[in-house]
C-alpha cells in the first residue's frame, strides 16, 4: 500500500511539473506575441495569442489569468488587422475581418471592440462604393451604398451618392427617393440641387422627343428645387410648341424676369411680343417688341413689328 501511495504521489508531482512547464510555454508564447504586436506585426501577434490561449486553457485554473489576457487582446488585434486592410484598400478582406472581429469580440464579452468594428463596416462600404462610383460602375456602386443605408439609414451622404448611382443606372424613381432621403438627413441643399438637375435634364430630353406636356411638368419640378431660369425657358418652348400660347407667354415672362440680362433675352422678348400680337393684345405686343429692338439678331424685326402696330 505504501508503494502505491508513493507512486501516486510521484504521478501527481510529475503532472504538476508538466502543468507548470505547459504554463511557462503558454506565457512565453504570449510574450512573443506581444513583442510582435509592439512591432506592428498584427497577423503574427494574433496567431501567437490564439496559440497561447489554447495552451493556457489546457492548464486549468493556473491558466485563467492568461486566458483572460488573451481574450482581451485577440479581438483588439483582429480589429487592428481590419484597419490595416482598409488602409491598404483591401476592402473586401477588411469587411470579412471586421465580421470575424465582431463575432469573436462578442464571444469573449468585449462589447466595446465589437461596437468599434461594427462602426467601421459602413466606412469600408462607403470607400468601396465611392471607388465604384468614380469608375462609373453605377449598379455595383448602388448595391454597396444600399448596404451602408441598411446599417445607417440616416446617413445623408450615403443616400445622396446612392441617388447619383441610381440616376446614372437609369433608375429614375429610385434615385429621386434616395435624394429625398438625403435631403431629410442633412444634405438638403445638395439633394435639391441633384433633383433639380435631374428634372431639368429630363425636361430637355422630353422637349427633344416632342413630349411637350412631360417637358413642362419636369421643367416646373426642376424650378421648384433649384430656381434655374432655363427651366422656365424650356416650359415656355414646350408650351408654345404644344399650341398653348398663353402658357408660353407666362413662362417666357417669368424667364425674362428671372434672367433679364440673358444672351437670348432679346429673342425671348421678341417671341413674347409675337405671341401677344397673335392674341390681339397690341399693347403688350408693343411692350415686348420694344424690349427686343436692341437685340443684334431680332432688333430689326422688332422695329418693323412696332411700326406695323
């Protein structure tokens, strides 16, 4: 019995020595990982801390302190790797690493690092989407901006650029909604400018396509957002071509009021005079023909019209 007790005691002593050696190895592995971290070798550091964690966990109660240390530093190291990937423009890899970081941080109870990683993901998406937008890969850019807005619905800049991507991808209705979202989230001036330009461009296209009612509607929508006198001119032209002379007069008069020194002011004034003449309103016809007499191209015709009246 005494021999058995001695043998068991020797076995426990050997196990204790082995445990102590394993703990020493785990500590040394963690120390080397920390040196790599200090040197900015994040991948090497991460691998070292992960290995040290496994070794410390195998040591039972003796390894608890080192386990806690490793679990504290591993998520932070992963987040540092993700930031490094972002700086290197390895955006898809950065997003993947951030996802891993969040999962590990939450597993280890590091909510602060998880939150930081979550906050960084939209920034990576914004950078990726911006590159796609600049490269004129509009549909792909729109898809990525949509991901940003899923994470940050009130991101006005993302909404504005989302609208740009959608507009260039010929998704007009969706683009307008995106611009309105941007306007509601701190980008009102820029969003209104984009909407105004969009409607102005479409009004020109509709005028060329002889869709006169649509041209007028889009011109009016444009003017509501950016007060561009050109929209009034287009509305006037479309109305005149549609045979709606009273509307044409209204829009042309508004144009001249908004842009009295425009290069074509004399031409537009002559047109208004002619429209009033057709409407048998000679007083108004004289008023506008008089505004056109100094125009280098229409002045002579304006003088003739005045004499005829």
